[in-house]
């Protein structure tokens, strides 16, 4: 949590706020805020959220996971490792059973789902 302590202090000092004033803003005692900045106590998640909201920075920044104050952008790409019966039923319903290419289209869609 040493990085968190450094970031909290940096944010406060960069805004030219005293520990007392910052403590009022985030709703803790000044002595508690001092312990956070000295890395002698861990701030609650609520306190960290209040810092992030006040300074308009991400929690990734506060935790030292990025140097970008707005944080990282993550793109979730879940991997389908096994067949999902509900999805197969859905694909089955999407195709006209009377179509001559029905089976090939279904097989192609299901194979593509497993590859992504």
C-alpha cells in the first residue's frame, strides 16, 4: 500500500490542501489521514472512492497500476472454452430448417463462436 500512500499525499499536495481540509472532504479524522499518507494504516474503500471522485482520477491511478489519472481501458474478451447448450439452442432457432444451407450455416456459426 506504499504506492497508495504516495498517491494520496501527492493528490492532496498538488491541490494545495492541508491534511485537515482533506480529512474533512473525505470524512475521516486528520490523524487517520496522516496514517494513510505515512502508509501506517490502509484507507477504506469508501475513502479511496472519495479521493478518486474528488480528484477525478481512477482507482487504478491511486493504486499505482497506471500513470494515467483517468485509468486504463479494459476490453473484456471472454473466451468460450466449451459448448454452451443455451447458445446452441439459440443458433438452432435462428435458421430456417427448410433452407438447403441450414446445416452448413449453423455449423459455421457454432465453430466461429468456439474460436473467439
